[in-house]
């Protein structure tokens, strides 16, 4: 079992990488869960500077959103995290992001489908939560849970995305892949009809098998970039698969 110290540190690193990549900013939050203690660590809410977050700034709360120490509560959309952590043993980390490209698929009337081999991890599809509303109470959280079900990610209409994974490394990697595939879909659409990777092709590629290794390698790579980043928004962001 990872220690509180390790989880706080990983959560801070993951969030700073998202900031470097331009995938989190004024909005967005990331969480990690300790099932043994039913305790959630979540990044602070709207307006906090995600690009410079430190381990000690993470907000611990219980599954009802109650802060476990200090004055500061979790971000208003905390039920996104608590319902998924409580229901899915395979979702110990959750990110809610308003990323520039994947969010386009919450607006355009176009289904998300993988367009690269890396995107094969989304062969099950990415469902759409149809309500244009913030997930600010447990009832909306439960409704969201029904839509994401056992999938890796869900699109929130006119809003953003939620990505769940077994650890922060997986959530970082799968979020980067989702954003990259969304961006490439949009770019390819300017050239003509967009070709997608079929379910059979996704399965044949075996992306699931290599996921853990890829997630760890991507984590190491981006953590290295983040360590030498100057923490200015304009100088972040490198392509995932150039
Ligand atoms: Zn949001």
C-alpha cells in the first residue's frame, strides 16, 4: 500500500504534468484514493495554480466530501471523484479535466473513436454524460457513474472529461492518449474523412497488455520534462507521440 506521503507526491507530480501539457488550468482536479482508509486526496479547487502544486497542498476528504484536516474543502465537483472511487476497485485515481481537444467531442455531435494505435485502449468507446451541468451533488455523481460504468473515460456534454484508472500513472497516460487522439481526429478532419481503428484492430494491437509498462514509461518521461519545466504556461506542452 502506497503511503500518504507517496500518494500526495504522485498527485502533485501528475497535476503539474497536466498543467505543463495545457490540460489543466483554472478548472480541473485530480484525485487518488486509499480504499483501506476510505480517504481521498484531491487537488485544490478552481483558481489554484496547478503548475506549481506541492504535496502538502492536497486536500484529504472522506467519501462524503468532508475535509479531513484544515479549513479547505475539496473542489465543488468532488462527487465525480467520490462516487467513482467508492464504486470501482479498479479506479483508485480519477482526473476531471477541461482539455482543449477532448472537450471538442463533448460539443461536436461526433462519437469519439480511436484514430491511432495508442488510442486502442479506448476500443470500448468513451460514452457521453448528456446533461449540461456540473456534478456538484451525489445524485449527479451517481448518474455519471451509470454512464461511465466500467469504462476508462466519459465525456461531459459541453464541459470536459473524466478519466479513471488504477493509479495516477495510468490516469496520466490514458488522459494524454485521449487528448492526443482527439487532437489528431480534429486535425485529420481538416484533411478529409477521418479513418478510425476498428474494435478488432484495437484488440489485435493488444494495447491493454502493454498499458502498465507504457504508463510507467510515459510517467518517467513527462516527470523528467516537468522537473526542468520553467512553469510558464506558454512553454509547457510537448506532443505525446511526435
Ligand atoms: Zn468541470
